[in-house]
């Protein structure tokens, strides 16, 4: 198996005759799911939607939603998290989760962060201030790493009396 890059192939026979061939092995651009959601338009309406508009990879995409749907857009959604796995024509996949919110939500968050100081370091920091909402809260942070096909989710249920 070889990686994408330029190669020079040299062939020599028993009479020391030589031929050199240059070739380039390419790869498609990175696959992105580009999923988004719309929130409910009224109390109890369950009219949220989720959509994915993939880019990159090898065109010819298929979709698998956490609801079991296999369409690009899903409709009639209640508040909650919805995950889509996009598969391109080469079989490469990208997963993304979107959130449909209830009507007239009073929940927001402020993020402050400090970046990793050196390549390969692990000294970055994220602080999340949650404003509003009702108990119990669930905080999910998806971990994306270079050359990782799927995110690693770290979800924890938080309980607070200070809301």
C-alpha cells in the first residue's frame, strides 16, 4: 500500500537499459458533513429539521441518521440530538451531531479557551459558562484529532442547583 505523493519508478534490464517513469498518487479532499438543524417554531410543535450538505471526499454521498432515516434532510423532529454519518462514493465516512432546541429556549453558553503551547502538547484548556437553562444539563464535547475518522465524544450529565 502506498500513500499519496509523487513517485519516480525506475526499471533496468540485464543490458543496463533504464527507463524512469514519474507518477503522482492523489487523494480526495477531506470529507465534511456540514450538518445543521432548525429549532421548533412553537411549544410542542415537533417541527424541527436536520440537514447535511457534505463537501469534499468523493461525490456520491449516502446518509445514515440516528433516527434510521437515510435521506439528506430529516423533518418532524422533537428537541434533542441527531447524529448523521455521511459516506462518500469511496466508502469514507464523517459523523456529526446537531441539536434541535425547544421553542423559545433560554439557554446559552460562553466559551473561553487557551491553546496548546507546543505541537503535541496537552496543556490546552476550555472553560464553558452556562447561562440559563433548567436542570439537568448535559455537556458534550466532541474530540477531533488529526487523521481521526470519527470524533471521540465525552459526554457527562451535570446537575446544578444554581440555575
